[in-house]
C-alpha cells in the first residue's frame, strides 16, 4: 500500500515540474536540465533566461493545512538547493544565476523570480 502512495506523490511531482517547465518556456526561458541530484541536494529545473542561469524549485500543495507551497521552502531546503547549484556550476561552468520558485497551490501557479539569494 505504501508504494502506491509514493508512486502517486512521484507522479504528481513530475506533473507539477512539467507544468512549471511549460509555464516558464512560454515566458521565454529555456529549460536546460531537470532533476539534477547530488548527495545532499536536488534542483527540479535549470533554465536559461537570456544570459542568466535560473535554478528553479517547484513546490506543489493541494491543501494549505500546513501552509502553502511557499511555506514548504525552509532554510534547510534553500541550503540544499544552493549546494546542488554549486555542484552544477562546478560541472558546467560559472554563470550569472538566480534562484526562482514556481509555487502551485490548489491548481494556482505563481512564479517567484529571484526568490532568494545564495546564503539566505
């Protein structure tokens, strides 16, 4: 039974990431990588916005019992994103970059550009 719940959560996460990628691409960004993982961190989407590299965290919440999608991006989560971004940049070369979030709350999508800085 537990595997089914995890499968459903994973499928919903993939759908949210695909929705976010489509949304960003329609607004001129070009997705260059997805689900980049290193020990200690993961980045959902990596995109280019002109010359700027954008590391994107996608968060989806169907209910707001424990806060919405934005509330789920804790300081620890931001540290893991920064860690993964540093690894990606070490492999692919330094570039001007920023951290964005795409929040999906109950079907409503919100794009937060420059949501936090390295070190926040």
